[in-house]
């Protein structure tokens, strides 16, 4: 029996608010959501790119910038502070392992 893949459709936000202030709040929330998604995706891409450069001098050059991005995500509340700590810890382990080999 062949299963069909689940296709995720984008969320459509209907402005169901009745008050002027709540309409504005939903507009602001949508704008913040888009910005947060952008920051999160940018940081994930930076982490992915950094992992491919393990053992090179470029890794140690870019590591502080990526850690800074992770800290900013945690500060803004986009990711949890413990997740930020775990991500930074994993990157630091990779950096230390690369130094030990070299």
C-alpha cells in the first residue's frame, strides 16, 4: 500500500480582529514572524556553512560571528537560551577537535 506524502500548505492569516488595535497587532505579529523566520534561517545557513569548513582557518575566523548570531536569536526569543547554549557548545567541540588534530 503506497502512502501519499503529506503536503504542508502555508498558513493563511485571516484578519479576524474587530478592533482597530487588534488589527494592528495582527499586522505587527505577522511582520515580526517574517523577520524572526529570516533571522533563524540565516543563522541556520551560517551554522551549516561553518560545519563544512571544519579544520580550516576560515572556521576559526567565522566562529565568533556565528556565535554572535546565535546569541542574538536567544536574546530576541527566537530560540530558547538552552538551545543556543547547545548549538554553541557543539560548535566549540568541533573547533577544539580540529585544533587537537592540527
